[in-house]
C-alpha cells in the first residue's frame, strides 16, 4: 500500500476531491497548511509598505491506495490540480507497512 500526500492550491480542492471520488477513492484527509517551494513566497504591498509573504497557504490531501491503483490515482490528482502556473504543488508517495481499521480490526487492503 502507498500513502499519497498532495500539496495543492485551495481553489483546486473540490475539483481534486470530485475526481478522486469518481475514481473510486472512499476516504481522504485534508489539512490546511502553509509553506513555500522554489518561488520562496511573494512580495505584497500594504498601505504603501512592501513586505514578503514567505509561507503561502495550501491544502494537503492525504490518500491511501493499494499498489495497483497508485499510478491511476496519481494521474487523477495531477490532471485535476494542474493549472500550469508556478505554485501548483507537489505530490509525495510513501510506502505503508500496515493499516488497521480500529472498529473491526481489519488490516491491509481490507482496512481501506
């Protein structure tokens, strides 16, 4: 099993969620996060003073999938989240050693 963590733009969340639901994903975790990548934030002006916004607001979406579904789910996220502009985000994929559904005690793919 794999854990997919996608850091995306706020306004793309509904589009990504709808695409993942259509692809058969049953559950996901969403967190509001702040960070920066290569662009190192941006400069803004407020009341005539210029200041740098270092940490940009993003959304982190976490999904756990079976190995066989990995590439199709990655493609779904990329297609739904892409705007073609700097700051579209990143996707991180990790191996999961084990998952357990607390209510039933099911493990592995059955727990998803």
